[in-house]
C-alpha cells in the first residue's frame, strides 16, 4: 500500500484487552511505522484490562463522576495532528469530544469506530449525543454490515464502513478433527453474561446427557467465587471445570477442539466469532440485549437458541443436539469456513488500512 511517509493511522482506545492482539498486530504488519496505538489501563468496566504485551503508547484514563465519564488528557495534544485519528464512538469520553470539535475546526480528518447505536437500540433517547458525534466525524466504522446499512439510511451522505469484529487470523481458523463432546463457555464471569445460570442449568441436565460431558468455563470476573462455591457444594468438580482466563490461542484451540458446542447463556459477544472460527456451533439465549456479533448467527446452521433464563429450554436444547451429533459434527468445517470468509482480523484490519490510503493527503 502506497502511503505518505509521514501519514500515520493513530487509534486511541480506552483499553486494549488481549482479545484485540491479533487485530492490532495485523494493522502493524500492514502499516509498520505508519501505525500508532494509544490506550489507557482499563475500560469503564474494570474487568476489561489492557494487555501489556500489545505495543501501545500509554495514556492515563481519568474517570469522573463515579466513572460515568472519562478524559484522556495526553491525547488532546493530537488535536492539530496531520495524521488520521480513530476515536471510540462513545459520548462518555470527554477528550474525544474535544478532539472531534477541534479537528473539525482546523480541517483535520477524524474517524469514529464503534457500535452504531446505544445498547438500548437505534431509537434510544441517548442516541442524540451519538448522532452529534457522528456528524463531527469524517467517516464512521461500525462492527457489522447490518449496522452499516441502518446508519447509512440515517446518514446517507456520510462515509460509513463495516469492519466485522474478529479475534482470529484466517490461518488460525479451522475445525479440529476428533470426537468433541464437551460444552464450553468463554467470556467474563459477570451477572450480565450469566455464567452462574449456565452452571446451574447444566447441573440439572446431567441425567439427560452423556455422563462424560463436561462444562468448560473459561474467564474471570465477579461471579467466579459464586461459581466455585456452587461447584464445591454440589460435588460437580468432575463435570464443571473452572479454568480461569485463557488468551493463548493454541490452548484455546485444544479446548474448543474437545467441545461439541459453545454456550452463550447471556448476551452474545465477540466470543461467538472465536467459537465459529474453530468450527464450534453455539447455543444462544434468545431474548438478550445481544451485541452486534449476533449477526453471525445462522439459526439451525451454526447455532441454536434456547428460551432466555429457562433451565427447561436449555435442557431441551442439549437433548436435541446430543441426539443429532452426526448433523452437527458434519457442520464444523462449514462453520469455520464461513467465519474465515467473514470474520478474520485480516479483513477487519484492511478496512482501516484503506481508510488511511483514502485520507493520505
């Protein structure tokens, strides 16, 4: 890619968690010295911590009003930079407002990256502030093609691109051969993710599924202690493994390789593309405030739904999948291929590389 020697893509983040390592590496591989990354130590949710092994320039997150807002003072110096800045599309970050307004005044290009809409949806009252941010941006990058089309309808004259959220390189994707049998959950152990519900629902299905099936829980968070207590009090150490946070791709691949299905007992997040990348279909809670990654679900093809918060519906879902193993095992290569074609970090990174080429002058 031909770029001005001095023109850089600068991404400013609240936090750079380990799951973004592949994406930022892909950008660095493509752009070299034309890429810089700034980040604070943790997100509004303290469970989302920056990974020290991701090369980045550290900036302090100063949280205000009981962590409802934050400001990153060090990045304000970039207000007149000729480089292309990428900021989070988050109205709670005060320094992003300063950069957007200041750079608009001095005629510099600024990109917003994030969810098109608030968690409450595109008709939420809080979208008024997000819309003002969007108007100030030179272009907007959202997480899914559906969001791109929805936002383009609202802003027909704005440049809006989709960079589907991804965790894995194409080379890392692919189904593992073997006879997988376990269930796997990967994510933060928080109330909204409902890992404790999953453990309880799983324990009530043990008389109905093969007796060598285990539930593998990977992650850390506020519900970890409650999960440990539940496992001990119900003598479930042989059936539920609490493995903690794991970011190593080769270890995750082995665990997914032994897993017949993954589970999202709460709202779907980025882990769904990780699961699909390894060829593992997912059981998904139906009526949740899902993240945009729900777009990747093809019901009956790479995932099935159960009724939210219903242990009975979850049990019925497990009965169905373990009675149809030939079908679901035959889908694993297809699921991984679908993910490689649509949700790779290479494809995600290319959206930003092309933006830098577009705005190189």
